């Protein structure tokens, strides 16, 4: 039995190594399809339009990459919890889902150049007196479980802060709008979308947590794919494509210090 377990483990490790060494860029070219994980509940990065099709900045970015690679695009809707597992298990070639970079993620995922700006903060009603991290004590804050804002908030929240974690962004937003929580931790562009749909509950910046531009995520040990994606994004930055995406979906141009 012990020998059988050892053999099975060796087989799994060997299979994992072979998967890690696979040429994903070559696979994309051969099949003629780029498989991308995109958000469906995180406007303006990704949502479902009136025609029930995905739309948003991330979907446009995925289409840009597919067009430049000369292949068709196949999108897979994901949330903040399952987007990286979809990549590491080979269900998709890339993750373009408002993905921020941190040391933990860099251990399992490689990142492209950034393609859009983003910052994380705690937001709340204009009348709220919160104006510092210390003032979060005694407050209840909604956040999406596993998202980078969850990590950023958890790292600085003082004793006495109640963090209510939800499984998706819609639930996180609903908790704030319904008054279940005092504040919400999320991204700047999400707050702009909330303000547009709920002018009576406009969330304003209370505590900035982190500047966190977004990146394309890809499997480790794929230098050819990473080089190609970076070349496409660099060209899109130079020819204005990324700026046009920002103006279309974020309602503002790329910042001068964006890099």
C-alpha cells in the first residue's frame, strides 16, 4: 500500500510538472481560441449587459488580446474566489478579472504589465465622521471574501472593527446599500458605479487602503505567453487603446503616473 501511494504521488507530481512546462501560447495558437476568466459582477470591469452578454473593461481587454493573437475569444465568468483556481487547473489561459498583485499571488501566478488603474479604499456615507484607519474601530464593514481589499483591510483594521465578508461583489454592495453595515471596502470604480445607480446613497472615500492597478494573470513558467501579452499591452498603451478603454469604462483617462 505504501509503495502504491508513493507511485501515485510521483505520478501526480510528474503530471503537475508536465502541465507547468506546457506551451500555453502554442496551445492557444493551435486551437485558435483564447480562453479567459472574466468577472460578471464587478462593473465597470465586468457585468452582464441587457443582451445577457458580458461587457466591461476586462472583456474589452480580453478581446484586444484575442484580436492581436489572431484567435477567437471564449470567456468564462468567475468571481474573486475561483478566478485563480480556474487558471491553475488549466480551465482558462488567462485571468482578466480586475486582478491585483500581491506576494502570495505571485507565488502561484505570473502577472503582465498593468492594463488599468485601480485603488482600494473604505467608503461610506458623506455624513460619516470616519477619516482614518483608527476611526474604523467600532464600525462594521462589508468586503468580498478573498479579494485584495479583504487582505488590505484585514491588515490594518484596528481592534474593535467588524469585517463582514461576502462571497461576491453584489452581496458586498447590497449589504452596504441596505444598511446592514456602516461602511464598504472596495475599489474606486465600483463606488462610481454605485453612485450612478443610487444617487441617494453615494459612497465617498473615507480611508484609502492601497493603490492597486490591475494585471492579466497567467500560469507560472510561461515566458513566451508573458512576453507576448506584455508586448500587446505595451503597444496598446502607446497607440491609445488602453486609454480609450479607461475613458469608456472608468470615465477618466489613464493617470500620468500609471505604469
